[in-house]
């Protein structure tokens, strides 16, 4: 008996939109990562990109629980001596609130070329407007 291997049909990928207004960041990121990978489909295969495109709107209104709003820090390193930079959640939310969602989802994807490819299918926007209405995205319900 041969193993069934689904063919990835690039033309039939769906577009989904999810509203992050009042959503808890980690729970939202889990749902988005699962949709990007295709884990909610019966033909899920771990080494194939069979997921859908996901559009996240209202990224600035995402909620962090506990004391993470005050204590969590994002670190970046330039590669030079003393080149570490720490930014709080408030600083990231003020300058680039879409990076909160991108960073959380990126941490839940595979750390290889497949993960990089999956991350290109995530579109995060500040505010309720997005330029992907021509793709007719379906509303994805936030469960959290």
C-alpha cells in the first residue's frame, strides 16, 4: 500500500481575515499559525505548505495577559559589540504594532525554509482596513 501524498494546489488557497480587537496575543497567534500551516485541514502534511493566506486587522488592539504589557522585552542585536537593543511592548505598540503579531506567529512556525515561506502568507494591518478585498477573504472566528 502506498502512502497518500496530497498535491499542493496553489490556485485553491483560501484567504481568511481575523479581527485582533480584544484578542489575547498568544491565543490569536496559535490560530493564525495553524491556518498558515494548514493544520485545520484533513490533508495536512508536516513538510508541505498547504495552508491558507491569513489577514490580521486591528493589530494595535491585541491584548497581553498578566504583567507582560509592562515586563516583556523584545531584544534585537546588530552584530556589533554593545549592539543589543531592548524594546518594551509599549514601545513596539507605539511604533510598529503589527510586529507584535508577526513576532508571536513567527515563533510558532517551523524554524526552517518552510517557516519562512509560510510567514510570507501572513498579512498584518493596523486598523480595520486591508487591501485584500479582491481575494474575498472569509471571516475567521477568534476562539479565545
